[in-house]
C-alpha cells in the first residue's frame, strides 16, 4: 500500500505566488490538499489568484519591505496554524547592457531577488516546524552559469545560491531543510516582450514538478541543489 499523499495537509507559504510559476504551483498544491498562504506586491493579481483558488490565506507584501514581509509570514502562520514549507518565488530581471543600466534597476534586482529572499527566510524560521520544516529558494540556472544578456540578474541569483547553501548549514541543527532550485528559462510573464523562443523554454509545469518533488520528500531527505533546463527543442503541446 502507498503512504498517504505527503502534500495533504502540508502548510505552505509561497512568495511570488501570482507569477507564472507561482500560479501553477498554487493550483497543484491545492489539488494535492495542501493549505496555502500566498503573497505578491500587486493587489489586483493577488485578488485574481484568490478568486481562482478559493481558501487561500493571502496578503499583499512588497518583498523588499521587512515589515510587510513579516506581516505576510505571520499572517500565513496564523492562518494556517503553523508553517511546514516556505517557497520563495518572488523575483525579477531587468535585462540590458551594463553600460546603460540605470542604477535603480541594478539595485532593484538585488533587492527583490536577494534581500527579499533573505527577509522571507528570516521571518519564516521562527514559525517553521523543527524536524521537518523546509525552505525552497528558487534561484536560476543563471545564478550558476553566466549569460551575456543579464549580468546583474546572474549576480543576484548567484547570491541566492550562496545564501541558500550557507543558510542550510545554519539551520541544520534546527531540523530545517533548505533547498536551492535553479531552473533554466521558463515560459512565463517573467520574459515580458523580450525576443525569446518561448516554445523552447521550460513550461511552468516543469518547474512545479521539480518543486513538488522536493516538497514531497520525507523529513530525512534534503535536496541541496537542483539545476535543470530545457534541452532547447520545441515543447510538445
Ligand atoms: N521564468 C524564467 O525563465 C525563470 C527561470 C529561472 C528562475 N526564475 C525565477 O523563478 C521565480 C518566479 O518566476 P516567474 O517566471 O514565475 O516570474 P513572473 O511570472 O514574472 O512572477 C514573478 C513573481 O514575483 C513577484 N514579485 C516581483 N517583484 C516583487 C516585489 N517587489 N514584491 C513582492 N513580489 C514581487 C511578482 O508579484 P507581483 O507582480 O505582484 O509583484 C510575481 O508573483 C523568480 O524568482 C525568477 O527569477 C524564472
């Protein structure tokens, strides 16, 4: 006989839940019976998500604002009756040549991807269940291997990779596992109107499959780092 679904009843907080990957993740978690708290900075997008997926704990928060992040995490733990998993998806990239990049764009990439991830982890730690708690920080393949189009984004995601590895060591004795997920390019609104061949990217469902795998492992198993990407062929429809 198979054991009960490990995702059923799991209490999961998701940042960046309103994005292309986040929305698919939230729907999949709900289908598997998890209890979910969600956040994003844009109220309209968060309202749309809560309309589509009833029963979510939802709170608007700018991930770079410590007070708002703490407010979301506390609302998540309060509303769900504790926290088993934090998935950090909030992130963005402003591509472009470094010679013409506005300083504000460079700072935003570090603030959202790096500071935001650190703030969410900081405030989740006190709620995460010792013995089986889990943090999944979604970095990027771009944080492990450079590309020419977005050096500042590569830098921010490299920082996420290092922060995640170091945090795993710091939280080991508290029984909290920490995973770095590093997907390659994925077909979501992340790309805006940039000229990419979207049909050759990962589908958000591919990233969510990896997330569900990591989250469903028993407490004695931790995935330290998972790097995966599209082969570059056109996805089957
Ligand atoms: N798509 C890719 O090719 C790809 C590849 C590898 C890794 N990733 C990473 O995967 C994660 C999710 O990406 P995605 O493809 O789902 O991107 P997306 O569709 O653009 O979604 C980004 C999410 O981040 C949130 N966000 C952005 N700035 C925020 C802020 N200041 N405060 C709070 N939330 C903020 C957005 O919410 P609001 O709009 O409400 O602010 C949205 O929910 C990101 O960390 C991204 O770097 C993406």
